[in-house]
C-alpha cells in the first residue's frame, strides 16, 4: 500500500514539537475544520507528517509519523470529529520557514501557501521530499 504525506500545524505554545518528543506519541485532537477533518480521516499508519509551528515561528520543524488510524476525537462534543495518533520521527536539521516555501517554485502551489488557515493537509511526495531537502534532512 502506498504511503501518503501530510502536514500538520500547531502553535508551539499549544503543542510544540518538543512536547511530542517528550510525550513520545499523541492523539492529534481538536481539529474543527471540515476539510482538515477529512484529511485526518484519510491518514493511515505509516504515513509521514511534516510538523509545522505556526505563530511567530512559521516553519516546518520536524517529521512525525501516523501510528494509529482515525478514531472519534474525544474532545469533540458534537460528534463527527476525528483524531489520529502521531509519533515523532526526528527534527529537521534546519527549520524550513514559510518564506522559503513561498519562494520555492516547486512549493508555491501547496495548500500551506494557498490555504493558510488549514491545519491538516496532504503534501505531494515531490513537495514533501523538497521540504526535507530544504531542511537538510534525509528520511533514513
């Protein structure tokens, strides 16, 4: 089965990469956007995820993986919301700022640029690999 690639966003003051590393895994909860919910529902164990810090940082900072399929979000009071389990893989050797993504002709059509408020999005494999290259990071 083919692996998919994603990007999730988090405000560092809410759930920073360092906290995911310390926790060793988390249930990615609290997403309340229909498009983002649909992306969460499509995630499968083994998929790779770029971890993006919002706020002042605005940069892809790390790589995570999906370790558990979508399930009902326990923080969703009105039902229909989902969450997935994520685990850390590794920090990027160099964060990739949003400005660098916008400046790269191979990346400027990403949802990260076009739909800035979307918190969970698919990333085409070539773009995923380009971001890792910009972050001076290899998968293996």
